[in-house]
C-alpha cells in the first residue's frame, strides 16, 4: 500500500529532513536580524552572526581581563560541578529510598506519603528557607536541585520495584535468600536500568533548578552569566550560552543512554522497551 | 521525492509561522510615525507609583482625551524586563533610572528621551553591614547586590570615597526579589540594596547602614523615558504624560486630606500604607513642582553625574564591546553634551517639564 503511513524515508532523506528545520530557522533568524539591524545598527535583540562570533571569541577563547580566567570555561566548570554533585546525590538517595519504599511494605507505608508530598512541593517556593538554613553558597544551590529531583526519582524506582513479578521474589526466597539478599540480588539489578532512565528524564528539571539558583545568588556559572548580561540585553552572549547549555544537556543525555545500554545488556532480555 | 512531500510541507508550514513571528519582532520598532495609541510600562518603586494612580484615577485618560490620543498603562513585575521590552519597541515609554537609561536603551541604539525627571534617591539606596558599623570594614567582605545596577554604582562611589576600589571586595550577584531572605543567611555580611528592601533588612538587630545615596545626592535619578522618535512625531504624547504627572504631583505634595488620600492609595498599591509610603518619600527627593525639575535638569551637576555614570558603565562593559571609550554614547543635557555629540542616544529634555511649569499644557 502506498499510504503515507507506510512510507519510510531512507537514511539520507531522514538526515536531510532532520536538518531542514534547523536550517530554515537559521535562515529566518538571519533575515529577521538583518531587517532589525537595517533599522537600528545598534540593535541588541537579534544580533548578527558576526556579533555571536565576537562574543564567543571574547567569552570562550580569550581570558577575562578582570580574573584572568576564560569565562565560558569557568562558568561551565562551576555549573557542572553543582549539577554533577546534585544529580549524583539525588540518584543515590532516590535509588535507596525508592528500593526501600518499593520492596519493604513497612518502609513504604512510612515513606510513600512523605515522598509523594515532597515531590509536589514547588522547590523554588522553598528558596527563602533554603537561603536561611544553608546560606547563599554552593550548599543551597545543590540542595535546591536535590529537593527538586530526588522525590521524582525515588517514586519512579518504587514503581519499578512494584512491577517486579512476585514470583521472582518468592523464587529467591525458596532458594533461601534473606530480605537483604532479595533486595541486593533481585530488586537492585532490576531497578538500576530504570534509575538511568529516571535520571535522564530528571536532567531537564535539574538544569532548570540550577539556572534558577544561579540567577538568584551567584558569582559564577552559566545561569549567573545569562542573568547578569540580561541586565544590558546582551543577546549576543545569551544565545551562544543557551546553545552551549543545550549541547551539554544533550551530551549528558546521550552519555547516560549509552552507559545504560552497555552496563545493563541483560536488562534488555525478556522485556520490551 | 514524492515520499517526503507531506512531512516537509508540515515542517514548512511551521517554519513559515516562525518566520512570520520573527519578522513581526523585526518590524515592531519601525512604527514611529504619528499614531494614536501609546503604551507606558511601569514597575513598583516609590517614585514611579504615581503612574499607577494616573491610571486608576482617570487623570491620565483625561489628559490623553484632551490631546486626542489613547495611552495604555501596563505594570510589569520585572524591572529589567520592562526596560528590555521598551528597548525592543514594545512600549513607547517606560520608567527607569538614569544609569539604566544609558546602559540599556541608549547602549542598544534606541534614541531615548528623559521626558520627566521625577526624583532622585536621597537615602533610598544604601549599603548595610552586619555587625560592623563603619564603611571601611567592608574591605575583604563578600557583598551581595544586584550586579551592574544602581546598587553596584553606589558601592563603587562609596569605595571611591574611602580610597578603596572594587578589588577590595567580592561582589555576589543577588536578585533584588530575594535579597531580604539572603540577608537573613548567616554567611551574608554585607549588602547593597534599595527601598523597601533596605528598610526591611535594617529592622534586623545588628545591621548598620554605613553609606547611602544621600551622600551622593542627585546621582541616582528616577526618570520616565520616552522613545525619542515617537516623541518627535507625537508631541501630544509627551504633553499628555507631563500634564497628568504634574497634576498628580500637585495633589500628592499637599498635607491635606486629598493629598493623604492619594499617598495612601500609592502606599497601598506598593504593598504598604500611608506611613510606610511617607517613610519612603522621606528618603526620596521628589520634584513636585515642574520648575524644580527643570532647574535640576538644566544644572551642570546633571551633566557631571552623567559623566560619572558613563565612566562607571564603560568600566563594567555596559556600553557594549563596540564602545572604545566612556565617550562613545552622547548624552544631551541643557548644560552641554556629554560624550560623542555625533552619537547622541540619551537626551535630557526639559521642554515638557517647562511647559508644565509655565502652565502651557
């Protein structure tokens, strides 16, 4: 049948179709930027490509006159350090809490309502409290991200643990496994692949909280820079920073997907998706 | 190729829409010819609250009707965003300080005119130290403030006054919306902010005001700025704004029942009451009489202040990377042009305030 639904683009066409929207967006941008610059040569809203080049040169290649550091690099290191610490902490916490909630009914009864409740609190609303308790430094920023994403990860892990067929757990027990051994040898290996996908999905939220925390009080970081130069509408700096953040986030996503694929080959047998 | 015709058509349609949107942004700023409808943006601050009253009381509508135009008044929550929107062409007029007028619209190539010089900060901006009571103690401390704002300028001027420089402190960019919470944190020791946050923080025991804007009088000025092209093509817009503004000023100034009622309304709209608003007015040098504003606008001090502001802005890269010196942008004042007279982007024009003073509106 020649219905549209049955037609699959070949490799080359698929690639071309994927690139086309980006190319058209770029053309639309250049045209709009050109039109605005023709009216006002100093317009900052839609800078020309050459302005981006200069801004990138200034921020990514040349050391800053004030600190002697390369700013984009210093901002990236500061942000990734915060994000990495927070995501690692959240993953570890989420895994432990999620397994406890899912595997031990007693722990589940005690923890589930709390974790469900916490997952619904908008973390940004807690910021004034975080500032007073943790100060304005790194701890408050990392805590904001941890509070924001840990409950979601924990609930996802608990759901996964609930999906484990009861037969598997009974079987392990008939073979003489204790509760500890069941959790370690049956539940943990089945929960780990889900941890990776949960973290992948939580990364978007983690970036959001990171940028928000850096916008409010910081001395360095990608979010700090964007909100600082916004003060004088420096879109020539903001747009490359946004592109850079998008690239970093995509790389992390791909890296996590790859790691999961390699680490848990066994997880792909016996289940779809 | 027919295989891909449908999907790419859909893509194309989406992109056409995006192009149209971007072109919409592109052409927005062209509409500077004579027109009937105008938009004014304002944000909450003691010296700008009268615009809220102008809208609420119908005084602005009365003046707009007199000149046969319409003026829409929009309150924005975010101060910098309101100026960015003005710069992008979404508003014909906007409230801002003298420094932000230079570094955002003027540095962005949008020729802007300070139509109304409303007041200057006379203690509304201040530096607070926790546990220490002398400005010299600020050396070596972390200072929380909104970077590149008038707070930053105030800090630079304060450090100047004790022979220190910004190298002697570490500046931490802190949002003005969260600075009161930030002040409560144990590791925060020094802050620069403005009212009402300033007085809120000073209520905490152990905090000291070590420097404030009354020590640099007339340098932090609150303006109502209008796009110069729009004003040139539509003097009626400027006349209606100035007429409404000074009608409210005359009401507000008096300490009679009517005056108190206006100030109470302004206080309520800014989240406080008559007493709270009067306390903020006490640290604000309002120009109630248009003649006072004209004298200030024509003074040589204004030109000298703008030179200092331009130098600070240049030193912090606020005039843009293309700016070779602090003189890059011309600032036109009655006492002479500061900076490059061929690239005038900010104008202090006393003409409309003069008309108000002469009763010519």
